[in-house]
C-alpha cells in the first residue's frame, strides 16, 4: 500500500460509492452499483462490505476514500493467503502453490486495479476464498460451513455480475461432491442450504423491487437477450462468443505475438484436467465449468462483446507456463522417474483454476460491474 495517498485513483464511481459508504447502515441501497450495460447488480453486498471497511479502517484515515484501499488490500491479501494454503494442501506441493500464487498476486491487471476501490477486486477475492474453502474440503464440516461458502460465492455475484460463472461452479461443486460420494443426506442438506442462503441474500433485492417497481430488473440487457432467444426472435451467437473467448485469451496472454499455439495449449490443458480429475468432480466444477458456461452465457448476450467480457477468464497463461517449469523441476528433484500424468494434471489444474477464479477483472475502459 506504499504511496496510496498520492497514487489512489478517485474516479466518478469511487466518489459515488465512498459517499454511499459514509452513510448510516440503514440508509445503504438495497441493490448494488449500476452496470455499464444498464441496470444494476442484484444485491447490496458491495456497499455492505465497503461500509464495514469504512467503519473499521475509516477512522484511521479521517474517513477519506483511500481508507477503502487499505480495506480492499486486506481482503484481497486474506483471500490470496487462503488460496495458497488450499493449493498447497490439495496438490501436496507448496512449491508449485507458491509459484502459482506469486504469479496470481503480481498479475498485471490485478495490480493495475489495486490502486482503486472497485467491484472487480472485491468480487475476485470473494470468489477465490470460496474456491479455496472447497479445495480444502471445508464444506464437508456441516451445513453452516456450506452456508458460509455460498454466502461468499453469492456475495461475489452481487458485487460484480461477471463472476456469475464462477459462482455457478462453486454451487455445483458443493452439490456434486456429496453426490459423487453417494452421501444422499449431504446432497439434500447442501441443496437446501444453497437455496435458503440465496433466498435470504436476495431479500434486499426483492425489497428494492417492491419499493421501486419502476426501477426495472437488475440485469435487463442480459435477460432481454435471453427472452428474445427463447421467443424465437433471435438465435444464440455462438460464433461471436467463441471468437470473443479466443480474442480475449490472445489479447491477455499472447499479444504482441500472433500464433494459435497458446489456444491449442489451453484446449489441451482443459482435456488433461477433465481426464486427470474425472474421479474428482469438484476440480472440473471449479475450473472447467465456469469457462464452458462463459461461452454459453455470452452466446446469449446479444450486445457487442469486447475483451471486457471474456478476458476475465484468461489470467493464467504466464502462470501455466511458469507452473509447468516449476513442476517439471520439482518432479526431477523428487524422483528419478520422468514427468508423470499426475504432474501434468497438477499444472493444468493450477492454470485453469486461476483462469476460472479470476473471473472478475474487467477492461479498464468500461464500468463493467
């Protein structure tokens, strides 16, 4: 946080949101900030979090806006530390986990947004924390733990709508894990807990709609496109979504070079993860399902796509290459055997995992909530 007093970005959204955070809690909005495609986010989680940051950190900095930067940094750091522990234990390789987290915390777009209070970093942190807790099998400890993870994942969605695919992957993982273990009681408990927590978290939105019926639905631009497709007035734009997905990956990971090889490597990593973790449905649910859902979801979005839409899923090309190098070196040091299929699986799951988790960053030219 060095130099935050002189390098903190204070744009229009930050002035608005910090002004809202300065209000008493009962005066906070029941929904989140406006989106650049119209409407607003589906709940007040972001304003509640920033209000809590203001209460805890604000008095130390005269309640000036950069107090939010300290709070945001603390939240992100806690999530990154938790994810490091989860990766180290899940992969049984602290070295690979450290290499992965080193790239994650120094990712250029993450760092670029660290100087500003905004929804993407907060949603990213909440999503990473939810994924980390599942990787730690923390959810198997009972309904309260499941509820805590659902709260994190759904709050991330309320903070920033682009994280919807990661949220879906988290909720899927919570249900398929006991299903795969044939623990039917745990399946029912997880499903009921997910439904109940989501319902409770959406009560503020329902209250907003009752108090302000003329405000329109939260995500009208998205639901409008889906309505046109379901009514037969439009068709899903699959080609546009695939092109956007590939373009975002190249924009983030490949430029200024132009070669299709990294895209083939991405597809190969996805196939390896699917095969390597076919008996562990939690990992595919967390790292593969969000990307597939993104392609499907943006095919249903009938507006113009830019790199802001898909590139949130492509933060780990450098991490994937770095982890592959580290894992190869580690395999050579640990045993005389050659690089194994399990090692390849570890590398690919790290790469695709962060690809899915950091679904919440956006193009800085857009207020893409």
